[in-house]
């Protein structure tokens, strides 16, 4: 749902904002997206080239940022490609958890009411920017299809060879991590609510403007 909303948000905002304004609006998320590629590529010893945050038009729409990554094997390419999604999810869950369950931290940072409101608005904006730029482009998914097909083939072969993970192990793993999954899913409602609110505001604005004409 978040993926679909991010695509809709970009499409709707592009009707009102220029490419430069759209790039500026999503800049924090774009920076985090490209830095995630850079960090993981460096850890996996894959050479990287120039990194840009200048918006450019492409055949698939608008490209808000890019980084040059050397050719490598499909496994490392897939890991590098998926890095922004994992980083984005971690940032969203972390920010939502921190400020939803530890309001005293905001009080320690700044007791002034206006400053607390400003911090809250900034956090909402950061969640919005990161959640709408963390998903993969077609270039990020290079090699991913090959990896998925290979893993499926291996899994099927292991299954028919009788090498299967005991069901009890799976149940123990799920029971020990179910609370973490539940809370993480709950915290991901924050960017969904933000996107729905913005889409609703855009719809109200466009309908009111059309009536005025």
C-alpha cells in the first residue's frame, strides 16, 4: 500500500510543482536513498562513481538522484539495490517509535511548545520524504529477478530432496518475533496516514479550484 501511495503522491504533486521544487521537497529522502546504495556498495567492495542529486527527466519519469555503481555479480547488485528499502523502513519505524513512545525525549530536547511543534512537523516531513523515495527503480532491481528465480529453484530442489526446515523451528521463530513484526507494521501506518492526508488535501484543492472556474 505504501509503495502504491508513493507512486500516486509523486504523480499528483508533479501536476502542481516543477521538477526543481519536487526535487527539493523529497531531497532528504533522495539523499538517504543514494547514500544507502553508497554505504552498502562500499561494504560489499563494489566500486562506485559520481553521485548526483540533480533532477533529470527520463523515459520512466523524473529521476531525482543517481549514483554510478560498477558492474558486479547479481547477488551483490540485488543487495545494493534493496538497501534504500531496508534503510527507509528502519528510519520510519525508528522515528515513529521514538517520538510516539518516548515523548519525554522531546521535552528534554526543547521544553518550549513552539519548538516541540516544529520538531513534530519536521519528523512528519522526514517520514514523508523518506517513505516516498525509498522504493526501487528499474535500475535498482537489476539482477533481482535472476536471484529470485535461482532461490526458488534451489528451494524446490531442497524440498524434493527432503531437506526441509522443521515446522517447529519456523513456529518458534515466528512466536519470538511476532511482537516486533506487529509493532513495526503498526508504525508503518504513520507514512500511510500522511500520504492519505496529502492526497485528500490535493483532491479538495483541485475540486475547489475547478468549481471556482
